[in-house]
């Protein structure tokens, strides 16, 4: 492969991956004139403080636990993004780079939002290719004892809904998670 072709392919791949993950390859001055940012800065939903968290047993190995922290449930236009931080704690001899699927006992997480007032369950939305807009339960690996953020996108609840319950895997439901608008 010629160097120009390789550079073109690598650049196109970087732009595609950055676009799919919501990352920008532009620097901090992307909003500067000519920076291509159009004056708006990108942000990561739920990157701030922990709203609620708990430590729960995980069936991935004897004595394993997982810290689950809800970092945010933010509505933007007609979508709501849930950000969850997982930190696995697997004893030596167990999986040291587990995925959420394994931490949940070999089951998909089935993440959903519950509206106890309007009696609705919100499930992760799918794009036009029928792909769920969420972090992958199987292909997302998390280093043992290190936090990792996962995101899940839902249809936004009505404006009058101020809190929702979050059902996450086989663990207890997180109650009264505030909806940020």
C-alpha cells in the first residue's frame, strides 16, 4: 500500500471512529474562528458527580463485587442519556478484565428506566440499522479495580417527569434518579 493511501485510510478511520463514539479530534480551540466547532463545545453527559452508587456481589467469581454508580440521566431534545460507571473488584485468580455481561452472571444487562407515576418502562432506543444505542455488554472490557463509564440512550420522558427508577442488570433497582434537563 502506498503511503498516501495508508494516510488517507487512517485519517478516514479516525474520523469515522471519532464520529461514532462522539469524540472529537479537534483541539480545545474547536470553537475558535476557523476551528470548525461553530462556537459550540462538545460535552460528555454525566461526566460530573455521582448521583447514587452501591456495591453489589457479582457471580463472575467467588468474592467478586462491582461498584455501580449512576453518574447522570440527562435529557437533550427527544433523547435521554444514562451514564453508569462500573468498577469491578474480582479476587486474584478470577477474570481481571471482565465485561458487564460476565459481571452480571453471563446475562445482558437489560438496562431500562421505570416511570412509576405514568407506569412506563423505557428501553434503549435503536438506530436505523436496529443497533441499540448503548455500550456493548460483551465487547466492553473493564480493567479490574478501575472505573469505566457506559452510556445508554432512551426516548426522553415527558417534561413533567422529574425522577425515574433505573433497572440495571440483576442488581437492585436505583430509585428516584433525577432527570436533568
